[in-house]
């Protein structure tokens, strides 16, 4: 960040925002989310995230999570060991 960015102060009235009661918010101008909306909806994932998506079955994910620690690192470690044991290490870049 530049020094200019750090000196820029927010003009948001935080005290007024915190004082707003959620029940006092008027949601009447927001259209309802109907079945038709979801039928037409499209999931858009940024390309940088989409390239890392893997569908893992719930029971498999639950098992990894139950092992404790960081389950994503454990999954990566298991996959790496599988690649190394298959003898096709050239596929890993």
C-alpha cells in the first residue's frame, strides 16, 4: 500500500451504522428468491479458484477432517504419495 492509501480515512458513520436495528431495515424492495430465480442462476467462480476445485464425496471429506490437523494438507499429502508410488513422477510439475 502506498502512504496515500494509509492516510485515506473512511467517511462512514460507524456509530450510526452500529445503532441501526436489523428489524428497522426495509427489505420490501428486494425481490424474493424464487425457484425460478435459482433455475436460471449461474454459479460463477473466478478462474484462479476454479482451477483448484475438486469434488470430494462427503464421507471421504468427513474422514479426512476427523483425522485432526489441516485436512487439506493431509489430502494433498495422500495424493502426492499416490503419485510417487505409481512411478509416474514426471506428471507432477
